[in-house]
C-alpha cells in the first residue's frame, strides 16, 4: 500500500528509457536478454532447462529456469527491489518470468527464504513477494515451506564460501505436507546455485517428489 501511494506522488521512471509509470516499461522489459533452455550448471542446451544427465550426478534439481541475464536493466531492477525498497519492481519481474518460463500445473511455489538480517533491514522478503506475484499470475499455490537458520548475507562470497554457508541453512517445519509434492523454488537471482541446491536437498529429504527452480535472472 505504501509503495502504491509513493508511486502516485512520485511516479516510477523506467530504468531503460526513463518514461514514467513503471520501473521497467513493457518495451524495455521485452528487450531484456532471454536465456535459452539450458542446463543451469554447464550451460549445455537442454529442453525445458532440465539439468543434464552429467550434472544430475551432483544436483537435486530437475530443472532451473531463468527469465533473463543478470545485467543492464535486469540488474538495476533487482537492486531497486533489494536495496532501495522499491517493491514495485516485483511486478515487471514476475511478468517477464510468466512470459518466458514454464509453470507446471499441479506444482507448488515455494520461495527461497532470504537471510533474516536482510528481511529485518528491508521490511520484506523479496523472494516471498515474487512468489506471491507468480502465484496470482499462474494460479499455483504459494507455500512458505522453508525456514532459514542463517542470519548473514552472501553478497561478495566465493562459490566455496556460499556452498559452505548454505549447506545447513534451511529446514522444513512441516514435512508431512510436502510428501509426494512437486515443488518449484522461487528466487530473484541465480549465481552459483548453492542456495537452490541446499533448499532442494532439504525438500527432497522431507518427501518432495520433484524439485525445480525458477528465478528472474542468472548471473
């Protein structure tokens, strides 16, 4: 509500062409770089972005889809959401994800929890906001089936440091609900994949039949 009021008083400008009305207008949104269907780990072309057979040996994720590359306006949009309290960024992000990604009927959207220190600082969890928006657009249920132990941020960490940091960062508060379910993890940006893999392992251990992931951008 506060973000809507602010947008009326001082309308957002498009990060691409500076026209008023949205943080990223429809034209600039369509101009963002699309990512081909590929394995998220080795980038080998793969239908529906399924994790390839070679990478499946070290992955719990059946597939990982990304709507765009983490650069230019896409990066600016994420930064507005994460570091400038611009919740309005969720709208164009969710719109692009729905236009470019596949959402399986019967799946359940589960946001990847942000570090609690960041949630307190921002006043919201950006992954949860994004998952809610996708739920409204796709009709798929949104469930907060993950909790996060860690409080610290990962920005600036190496791949090894990220993997170690998130190895035991998640837990599932109510495992019986997850048994036999197809879960789609939702997050804003994919970097090394350590966070998604850690979350997927916890969900699979809790009984999820299949775990995929959908993100706005891949770095």
